[in-house]
């Protein structure tokens, strides 16, 4: 862990889950500090991953899961024909626009989780072949899944950033603290 997550208020499970999610979001945001658009689009490894693409992906995935919980359609529908676009900035998409979008999604996630009657409330999973038939998950599961998904990609972001210019997560935390 590069940054410290403050302890939740006694009994504030929602606050704890949301704080850990935000801490992982911060890792991805920090990986983009000081980079230009071209660097954010660069794929510095054998994989197709770029920092800009990771940013777009985590924002879309968080919004998609929130939409599932609300039983609404996702903002962006992905299937085999356009899945590859979820990992790259296309058209007029920029790091700034994706950061702003993710900030909006994060605020919506927090509002929804904090306003739900219970973290034990469930919602149905889609009828996709990788989900159990007629599966349901709780809002607690949703929070844990978003933490896991974001943390996984925050680790990818650390590696990509260090591959681009040698900056480590610790250096990026220091850089973030110096910015106004």
C-alpha cells in the first residue's frame, strides 16, 4: 500500500469500503500525473494496455456495475465487436475527459451505496454465460468487486508508468502532494 486509508468511523462499513475503493482509484489517477496525451496513449509493454486505456476501462466498468445494481442499461454497451475500444482512447476522448467522467461515476457510486437501505440488498446478474444462471449479488459484493477490479488495474498502471518514465508509485505520491 502506497497511501494510508484512514480508519472508518465505528461501524461505518460503507465508509470503509468506499475509502478503500477511492484509495485504489487514486493509484490510477496518480499514474497519469504529469503525462501528456501521447504518453498516456503509449503502450510501453507487450500488452495492448496504455494508461489512458486503463483509465477509460475502469470508469466504464464501474459505471456498468452501478447500472446493473440500479437495474438500468449501462452508459456504454460493450460486446465482442467493440470490446477492444474499452481499453483505448478513441476519437475525441482525452485523459481529462475520462478523469472527469470517472469522477462523476465515482460520485454516483458513493451516493448510491450510501443511500441504499442495506449492503445486503441484492440485484440480478445479467444472463451472460460467465455468470451463474439467475445469479444475484449484494451491494457489499459490488463494493468488494469494484475494489478488486480497480486495485488490479492500479497495479497495471504502476507498471506502465514505471515503464514509461521510471517514476514509481512512491514518487507519484510525492509529486501529487507537491501539486497545488
